[in-house]
C-alpha cells in the first residue's frame, strides 16, 4: 500500500501541460511522455552531456538500456540536472532470455548504474536472448520475475520491445500486471506496412498497449534511407509549409497519431527542434501523403516487409 501510494503521487508529477498519452502502470493509470531523448550508441560521456542539454531545454524523458552501456552516464546527468525525481520519466531495458535469478540481477543493476531507487518504465528488450534463444517458457519466467520486481517498487510500469503478437500472447497467459508498452521501429514509410514490419501494431493498440516508436528518423537505416526523413523531398516540401524541418515533419507524423517518439541527438539545436512538435499540426492531406509513403522501409529484418522480430519463435535454450 505504501509503494502504491508513492507511485500514485509520482504519476501526477510531470508538468500538467507536458504532452503525454495514457499508459497502464503497475498500480493504475499513468502518463507517458510523447517525446523523449534516445541514447542508443552513445557512450557514458556523450549520453551524460546529451541528457543534461536536453533536460535544460525541457525534456523530461530519457530512454536507455543495459546493452547501450550508458546507464552510468545517464544517471550522472540526472543527478546533475537536479530535478525532483518525480518530475521526470526514465525508461530502461534488460535483454530477453534471462531466468528469474538473472532477471532480478539485471534489474537491480539497472537501478545501481542509474543511481535511482526506481524507473518509470522497464522493458524486456527482445523476445529472446542475443542469440535468438528463449522460447515461451523463458519469456514467461522473465516476465513473472519482472512483475515481482516492479511490484516491490523497482518500476512504475513494465513492458516489452521488439515483441510481436504471439510473443505478447505468451506473456499475457501469465501476466498479472499490464503490458504497458511495446517499443518498436516506426517511421514514415511504414504507414501501410504489413504486420510483419510493424510488429503487429494494430494488435498492440487493440490490447491497450502503448505502441512507441524508435528510429522514427530512420537513423540506423541503410543509405540512402538514413537521410530520407531529414533531407528528403517529401518531408522537406511539407516542412516548408509550416516553417519546419524535414525531421520535424517526420516526427510530427508519428506523434500526431498518438505514438511516442525517442529521437536521438547530442546537438542542443536539434534537440530543440525535435521537441517542437506540439504547437502546430499537419493537415489531413499531409498526413495521408506521409502515410502513403513506401520508403524508407523497416530496416531490421531480411526485407522491406519484415522487421526480423516476428520470426523469433520458440527455440528453447
């Protein structure tokens, strides 16, 4: 009861006018920021400075993960900015494939490296381990261990990343805490992509799971797609009508659908642009034009219609 009361107070502490979407927490409804700072591929030093700069601009959400290797830097930055803990939102992730003991060890290490007493959102990063091994039993064991840890106060909400419908259904069979979020690749070029590319977006929404986009500027995409959502003709031409950049148009297309984004930048000028998404709107015609784009395609799998995630099945360790 004491933990639940603490979490309920914290859930209401983001600024009232901060753009958010509803999310299911361990102890009831929460607000999830519609934008945050991504930190993938940043070392501790770069991550620390990027978070400090972003939070000075008004960011209140940072996304990290154990495999990023920068949780220590993120934690140092959060200590530097000096905000009350309840006024910002932290997401981190652990790998898939752990047994119950390994799950708790990795979760505890997240808090140690971040120097926090809890995180707002803890995700299982993949439906398998790094070698693609895991299976139904493994997913269920890891989820139940995550639930126990969260209920004890480690996280206010828990979820997954790179999961498709069949992975989520494995977890739902044993879950006693809502799956709050599924974080997947999503960007312009995927508006009409098949379920194998979007990791079953419509299913996630039907289950009340927040569908959160990463790589919404397609940064990890192979050339020339890695620049298409920044300097490409479609986004820049629409941007001119709003006095916005191509990157802002690409991000706006996502958040205007109620899908949170995590653009990554260590440049304060770009960070400022990436958060300037809520004082203007794309027209219905512009949204349709962007939704109809077929490039850039999803980048993680073997083809333009396959993220590579849904094929992770049930190989048992």
